[in-house]
C-alpha cells in the first residue's frame, strides 16, 4: 500500500513537472518577444536618457542634465505637448460621440443589409494604411488643386483655404482626418457592447412606457459605459502617439503647428542625432501616458456602470 502511494506521488510530481515544462515552452515565444522588443529597449531607453548620445559616438554620462533641459530650457516642447493634448482630447471626444450615435442608429434599424453597408462604409478607413490616407487627404486638402477648395469656391465663393499650410487650420485638419479614420473602429466596439446588453432591460423599459430616446439615455448608454471606457483608453493612448498622418501631410508644420510628441522624439533622435535627449523625452512621455491611463481608470468608478 505504502509503495503504491509513493509511486502515485512520484507519477503526480512527474506529470506536474511535465505540464510546467509544456507551459513554459508555449509561453517562451511570447516571453522572448516581450523581453527582446519591450523590456530590454525600455531599460536601454531609461539608461540612455542619462547620457549625451549622438549616435555616432559612444554614450557620455551626464546625469540629470537632459531632464533639467527638458523642464527648464526646451520651450518648443511645450508647444508640441499642447498640440498633442489638443489633438488627442478633441479627436477622441468627437470620435466617441459620432461612433456612439452611429452604433445607436444601426441597432435601431432592423434592415440587415442597411446595417452591413453602413458598418462596412465606416470601418473601411480603419483598415487602410495611414500613409495612403495621408496622401489622399493631402491631395484633397491642397490649397491650389484640392477638391475641397474647388467645391468651397464653386458652391460658396470662398477663397482657397490653406488647410495644411495655415497655422489656424492645420491641426484641426489633422483632427478631422483622425476622427474620420477612427469612428468605424469605435462604432464596432460600441455595437458589440450594445448587443451584449440583456433584452430584459429593454422589455422592462418598454413596459414602463419609455420612449426610444429615454431608453437610449437611461438604459443603453449607462450599460454601455464599460465599452466606452475601453474605447476611451485605447483611443487616447493611440492619439497621444500620433505620428504617421501629420508627419506625411505637414511634416510638423507650419511653424510646428501640427508637430506631436512622437514626431518631436523622432526628430530629436534621427534628425538632430540627439538620442540621449530623445530617450529622456520618451521616458517622460511614457510616464505621462501611464498617468493618464491610471487617471481614467480611477475616475471610471464615478461614471462607469457594470451590469
């Protein structure tokens, strides 16, 4: 009896070790990728932020000089940060509002073909490469030959508008394109959230004589707040990291009116070859994104309702 129990324990221990080994083998590719492309580069970024590194020369340790320069001497960084904040705040709020309205309109329609066409129409920009979007909208917004200015002049008699060359309009043109590109993704996420809401809530509201507007504002939207939070977190992080569209369309101009934090880091690292200072800005930028994300989750307790 004792030997049989001992053998069973040995077999159990062997099976557990074998399962652990299989588990580690399955997770090894993901762990290797994480360590190689996330953890090590992050540690290198933090280390280089304390150095003067011009790419072509070995790093030179300078302590906190980069951080002192960032907080006290870099006036351009303030303008770039404000551009990023404006772009991310306005584009995310407008995108979520339009995506929510579209999701509510689609769910209110019983025509399956109509819903399919609308979803395809709005989601299509999200699957197109950002470089193609930037090139197409650059042509459309051109001051001299753009289609938008042509119709503004033809229909309203307006003079050509420098959507991408005038400081008053350049950033808002980028915001418009960002909204146009992202509302399809937001609409899909919110559609999934709406369809996960139990029908019992709608049945109870209908029995109480609630109108469609009352059902939307008092039932659908409150129960949709977890999905709205998810979309908000994803979109704000994405908007804060905006790089490709303004870089292709305006290269940060005119007069840095559309330069974002990601573009500023790229310019410092690969144009001015100041990798140490670029890493310093990146560290602060990453910390800022983390703080914004933590703040969103902290405040979510006040407005997010879970079923």
